[in-house]
């Protein structure tokens, strides 16, 4: 007990010790904040993957037909809740004079997509509707589409937020899309590059907060996209990818075996594909689909923590110097301890306990500061933005 009170006395008497405590606090808070924000960001990416990809992604090596038959077989399984097809393409969308953008086009079925993902909640016009979302808009003969918000609008330069009222005013706007097509025209040489254009009408705006989707994607009815791509060569229910939602309580990782079995039976029986081709299909969970990206983020987090850890070693040296100064200044106290029978180990333990108290107080305060910053990171970001006019990250992304 005497050792503890001596250590506490040194902690209270030497004001310079508080410099050590502050240094440990800042170092710990920095490490906690960086680790927490990175971990939360990675978790948000993995969660968003499930929100717009479903639980499992089935991606064959090439485009295939009769996807409705495959989906029916998948949904017949007790482990599968629902599935939805995706037909993908790339093209150019003309939104007005001088406003042409390269986009990724997904042909989808809104009803089944909403059963697999939270797609409806991302639609500005129809998210509050009680009925399932639809592409149809008024009596327009143009192809109705859902457009990513960043395709047709940009956030305010100062507030970095979208004007949703103005964006919703763009619903009903006409556009033109141009994509590649496989349909051959008469008197054309073989392998001649062909394209086809079609009029569009924007029937809704998509805001997912996933910047890649909001900036680059246009969604249209899968049958209309199939007609544009294949023309008279259009096949029955063609798709590139199948997004799958598992039944409640089913682990997606465990359901992959079932999906693979159903796919193999469908590919060999319905498509007449050899097993060597069917086996090339990528069947992974939505989290695994993002694994390469999140793995790189974790590496970056590790590098940052190592760098900050090395910087923190300077704090250890600082504390060592402070302790050395205290010991040099406390020769009289050391003599008193020895005179009452204290051994060298007793004296050493006093200063070791002193160091532990400094480390404990500083680390505890650092964890608390890191927790407060992490819990109020948006408030901190807004404060920094107002104080320095510096935007730490885009709130519109």
C-alpha cells in the first residue's frame, strides 16, 4: 500500500507528469479513432453489398437464356426466399445539349428485385408508395427508366447535399440512350460494330448513397433492354447475373451448395452446357463479392495503425525521460525508503507502479476521447468544415 501512495504522490506533485498523460491520451485516442472509423467503413461497405446484391450472387461465365426457369427452381428450394435476374450492358445516355454520359445499364424486374434487396427504399418517387414499384410513367411511348441521382444532378458545392426537390422535378424528362447490339443489318460485313438508340423517359430517381451506383447506373425493364441488345435475335428471358435472397435464418454461406447444385442441373438440362462450362460460374455471397476491396481497406488500416504506433513510440521515449528526471530529483526520497528497510526492488516497484498509473490514466482517457469522437464523427466533421472551410468527406456519397 505504501508503494501505491508514493506513486500517487509523485503523480500529484509532479505537474510535468500530466504531459505524459496527455501524450498517452492523444496517442490512444488517435489509434482508437482510426481503427473504429476504418472498421465501421468496411462494415458499411459489406452491409451495402447485401442491400443491393442480395445474399448470394450467381454469375455464369456467359449470358444465358431461360433465366425465369432457373429462378423458379431456386425459389422452390426451402433455403431460398427469392431471386431476381440482371441483364447488363454499357452505353451512352444523352440528357440534353452537350450532356452525354457513359453509363452502366441494368435490365431488371422491379418486383423481384425489391423482394431480394431494399431497392424500393432507394426510389425518390415511389419509396413511400404502398404498391410495388413500376417502371411505367404516364402514357409515354419511350422506355421508362430509373436513373442514378448523380447521373442527372450534382450536390451543392457549399453544402455538399443534393436538392431532392429539384431532382424530383426532373422526373418525366426525356433522354436518348445508345448501346451496342448483336442484331445484324442487311448488307453489313461480318463482325461490323453496330449500335442502337432509343428514347427514354425518367420515371424515377435512384439514390442509394453508394456513389458508384448513383453515378454510373441506369435501370430499365429487362425485356426492353433485351430487345435493344438483340433485336430480332432476342432470346427468351436472357440474363447475365442472378441475385439471390436466402430464407430467414439461413446462412448464405451454407446455401451456396444448394445454389450450385440447382445451377448445375439447370445448365446441363436446360442449356445443354457441359460441366466444364457450367462449373466456371461464380457463386459467392455478397460479402465475398466485395472481399477483395475490403481486404485492401483492411491492409490500409493496418499500415496506418503501424505508422501511428511507431509515432507513439516517441511518446514512450518521452515518458522514459520524464521518469528519469523524477528519479534524479527524488534522491532524498529514495534514501528515506532505504533507511526504513526498503530494498532496491521495492524502490523499482514504486516507479514501475508510477508508470503503470500514468499509462492507465492516459490510456483510459484516450479510449474515452476516441469513443466520443467516433460516436460524434459527423458533428466533428461539420465543426471542422465550418471552422476551416475544409470538407473531410462528401456527405452526398
